[in-house]
């Protein structure tokens, strides 16, 4: 796990456990911008990029649903020893993202990252009103309209 700027705030830890090339710096920047936009500077977030098999295992174990998925969020929302809010973990499968949007796999990764972070912060899309709010925030941080 690494944080390209250990002094940067909010703190974003990235673990890349899969084979596809990623623009770690751009994803790190997007995660920080999203957290700052949500008013969370004194916060820590963990992001893992994993193979299909790992996210499938998590999907079955925690969501009780078969097959791989593209993104999962695991909220912790605790406070560490120095007062930093520990938000939790976002787990993304880049290969699944690429299959979801073969024309723009990088854009899909960015969408999934923001989507996963917003889930950690309590946003959801179970009804139309919640969905509108979440999609509006995704659009704000990505500059594109999500389907």
C-alpha cells in the first residue's frame, strides 16, 4: 500500500493488486478532490485495485451475490489516534470496469472511484431522490453525467 504524498490531506492509501496499468496519480488526485469537495480534509481513505477473483470473493462473502462486481465500499468511519477520520475502503476491479465501458475504461475507473467514495460517505441510489443527489455529486467531481 502506498500514498504518493504521505503529508497530503486528505490521506489516500492505494493498493494495486492487479495487472492492468493505472494512472495512480490521477486517481489519487481525484479521490482527494472528492473528499475535499465533501468537506473532509482530516480524513483517510483506502483504495484497492484488485483482480476479478478477489472482488468476486468479496462480493459473495459480503453482499451474498454471485460473480465479480466493479466496485465495493466498506465503511469504517472511525477516528485514529491523532483525530483523523478513517472512512473505510473502496475496492475496484479495473478489468470489470473495462468490460463495463470498453470505449473509456479510464473514465469508468474514475466514475467507480467517486461512486465508491460517495457510498462510504452515506450516499445511495435506492430511490429516485437519493439517486439524483448521488449522481449530481458524481457529475460535480467528474464533470460528466453518469447514466
